[in-house]
C-alpha cells in the first residue's frame, strides 16, 4: 500500500431500520479521520454502505409486504440521506446487492471450496435470529442468546462449513505479535479470552428452503451464503478484490482501520481474520471497537423500547456540526456513553457557544470596531504572545497524535486548551483598556494574536465541524486552500511554537454568531419529555405551610429560581449621557454579543475603573430604557441608595450563579 494512502471502513448497516445515533457515531468518527487525512494530503478511501441480505432484512421486507429487493432499494435512500445530512464524505457506498460484490463473494466461496477449506456437514445448533448466528448449548445464557437475551431455536440442518478451526493458532499468534491489531487493548484481551476455547468451524450457508434471501452458493444452488460471510467481504470487494491487479486494491489494502462497535468484534476479529488468512490476503492494520451509546437510564437503545435518539432531530435543532462535535468530544472512543439532551445542551453551551463562539466573536467584533475591517499587523510581540504560540504548537502535536489514534475526545480537549487560553488571554490583556488608553500598537498585537488562534483552531476543526470551521475561517478571510497550506506548514513543524503569521491584512467579517446560545432545550425536544411525563398524580392534601401574606416580602423558592444570575465581565463603561448617577456598560455574559447594562453606580465607580471586573448579572430581567438608554440586565451591588461595592465572582462569563 502506498505510504500516503489511507483506507477506513465503517460496518455496513442492516437495512431493517433507519439510522440512529449509534450508527451515526461510527460513521461520523470515520468521516472525521478520513477528512483529516485528506486535508493532510493523503489519498483516502472511506467506505461505508449497507448489509442487505439475511433473515432480519427479509423479515422486515415481509412485514412491509414488499419484495426484498424493492425493500432494500427503498431503505438505502434513508441511509444515504442521513449521511448526506451529517456531511459524511464517503468515497464509496457499497451495497451487498451490488453485482461486483456478489461476484466477489461467489469467487471467494468457489476458491475456498476448491482449496478444500469449505465442506458440507449436518449440524445441530441453537440459532439466534437476532444476531443471525448459531450458538452452542454452552454459549447460551438461561437458554437465550448470550448477546441479546432473545429466544433461540434448535435447528438441525445440512450446511456448508468454513474450516475456521484450522486457523486458531495462527490467529492467536497474530494477536500476540501485533498488539495494535485490535484496539482498544481491553478488547484484544477479550478476543484472546474467547480464543482460549477451541475454535469451531463456521457455518457459512443457509438452505434456501429456510431462508432464501442471500447470495447463492456457486457450487450448490440449494443454498445461499450466510449473511456475515457475505457482509465481511465488502471490505475487500469495495477496493476491487478479487482483482488484485486493481489499482484500488494496490493502493488501499491492507485497510488502516475497520471501525466497528464492540458487539461485532468477534465476527471481525475471528471470522474475518481467519477468512483473510484462508485467502492469503494480508490482515487489516487495525480493528477499532468503539463503545455504545446508551439511553438515559443506561439501557440499550432500541426501537421497541422507544428510546432511540433521532439524529435528524439533533441536527435540526442544534446543527449538524454541533452534533458531530458532541459525539466525538463527549466520551472516549471505546467507552460507553449515556446520552441525555441536557448533557448535549450543556456541552454545546460550554464548549461551542461560550468557549469557541465567544472567542471568535469577541476577537472579531472588538477588532473591527477599533482597528478596522482587516486583520491588523502586529505591534511588538511579548511574552504573552510567545506563550500562546508555544501553546498552539503543543495543542497541534497533541491533536495530531490523538486524532490519528482515533482518540477524538483527547484531540478536541487539547484544542480546547488553546481556545480557553485564548479567552483568558483576552481577559488578562483587556483590549478594551488598551483601546481606551490609546495603546494601539499593543491592541493590534492582542487582537491579531487572538485572530490567529481562531484561524489555527478553524483549520484543525475542519475534519470535525466542516461547515462551522469553514465559516470561522471565512470570517478571518481564509479559504480551504489556505487552510490546507496552513496544515502542511504545521506538519513541517518539528516542535516549538506556531508562527501565527497567516492573517495580516485579511478582510474580517463579524457576521452572525457561530453558535447561538441555548437557554433551554429547543421546544421540539422539550416536547418529547412532556409527552413522556407521568400522568398527574391524584391530588394529595397539601401540607400546612404558612402562606406569605399578600403584603409580605417573602417569596417562594420557585419564584426565586426564576431569577437567572450569571457571571459577567465588564468590557467597557462610560458615563450616561443624561444622568450623573448612571453608568452605561458593555458586559460579556457569555453570549455572542455583550449586553448593554445601565447601573446607578457612578457615586462609587468612575467608568475607567470598571472594565475587566467580574460581576454578577441578572440576565432574565425584561430590557428597559433608563433615561433613554437601553439596559438589558441588572448587576448586583452592595449598599442602599449609595452603592458601596459590586458583587464580584471569579468565574468565566456566562457561568451560572446560584
Ligand atoms: N450488518 C452488521 C455489520 C456488518 S459489517 C461487515 C451490523 N449492522 S447494524 O446495523 O446492526 O450495526 C452496525 C453498527 O452500529 C455496529 O457497529 C453497532 O455496534 C453499531 N451500533 C448500533 N447501535 C449502537 C449504539 N447504540 N451505540 C453505538 N453503536 C451502536 O451489525
């Protein structure tokens, strides 16, 4: 395989249902790494597709009263549409009903049969429809399928078998000699554990009389191929096999990564590896088994339980890019994760609206307001800027190593270290103060440094959030070609700082916020919970809590809870044009746009004392005009009529105060 090529696959998905977040998870992960390598100049092949044969699909077709081929043709539309929606840039979408794939499967069967590696036998076993495979008596748990807990059926049948048992020792030796073959490490140990028991031969056919929806066995037309034997071969038929002179084959095999869920590890690690050994085809470089997304209560997501998360709903309400970001950032690839909408909202607001969105918006709006609509030239560059450049170098190296090892959350955490440092740098350097003091040189340096941070982050985010990253780069006057150049410049960097020299003179465009903040779950999602909530309990006698008299100042906790308090940083302040006691401020409360807040604090504070102070703001007060100037919130202060101090808090803008 050419050194600069990269081949990645997802499982091919059963077309007995529509895609949900579990499927989207693998596919987004594959897309992100494929995009990364493309951006990095590699020739990439990203293969995904649909698994269209077998009993489950046939039953679904019957349920819909459709011919199986008509059913699969219809279902494929949903899968392709979902991947288009999620911005999945696959290079090829394979279907196991494709003629080339069928020919490949039949060619392989014939070859293994001719080589004496496939034989006919009569077998009795416990068949689980839910996973389309036979189990032995001792595999069963309480007489049920050990994987799904579904009932199994004892079946005696004549079938064809692949001599898988003969490859056991070779497989164990391969796993031991190649520690990176199955990842994460814990999964490799699981497979080795499985291989401690003698490996049996694999039943690779189904009699047509029982289940006819599959690829016909070329040497016995009474049988079709077992769906897993058929499906696994997609990984090679998708790059030209069995034509080993094919340019695709020579460019891309052996595959770099098979991404799979942990539930399909055995079929890959054992069936697929031994099939390849039998065919004398080099083994994959790595099979990476990721964890599962569980529903809120820790149970598996399933249609019948009605707890499947709709990927389109997330994309509609929060955007495709935020959805992609969430899945890659929230949990380690390999671990299980519990999905909740609240968790999604929290992650969105913290990382996207507050950290990244705020950094971009602040750096662009302050810069265009005070320095014009081009990225400024640096003034003198000091220690703080050198530190940001060093940090970017560190973030780049950590990001690269992590993403290439499919540790997406680690890669994004490294990048966010820089985003947060960018926000902190603004807070420390206080550009509003520099502007007020007329320190234009220094102001240019600070604004430019933050813009370079944004552009740097934008490039590295292209694989994860392709549209938002492009939008961010666009705001800084960068296109994708420049982003690609920037990445090669980074790749050439052996170590040390990033030079931050890309943007001078670029047109800046503040535009709309990248990630508008959500105060609460979007109505379409909130409604799901209303529908699910329990019917109201029968009325119970109310405890005798003394009621506040109508003229009392006491309020209930529920009433107090309505007051939303947040941390804010004063960005600028000036005297009120029409009132001596009032000060007019711009306050960053973690939103894309600072709030205008008018407060009666002039008796105690001169406007120039205020920028940079970290205060507490009531953010859900109805906006009002105070002596003709709009006030969009209220700050908390101590003192009666005469203010003695501001209530301050050492927290990032937007942090909830309670
Ligand atoms: N058709 C087989 C794969 C054949 S590959 C040669 C199959 N299809 S599937 O549609 O049932 O599942 C495909 C993938 O989705 C599996 O990797 C599975 O782990 C993954 N997921 C299904 N539900 C999931 C979650 N809730 N969470 C994460 N991934 C999950 O198996």
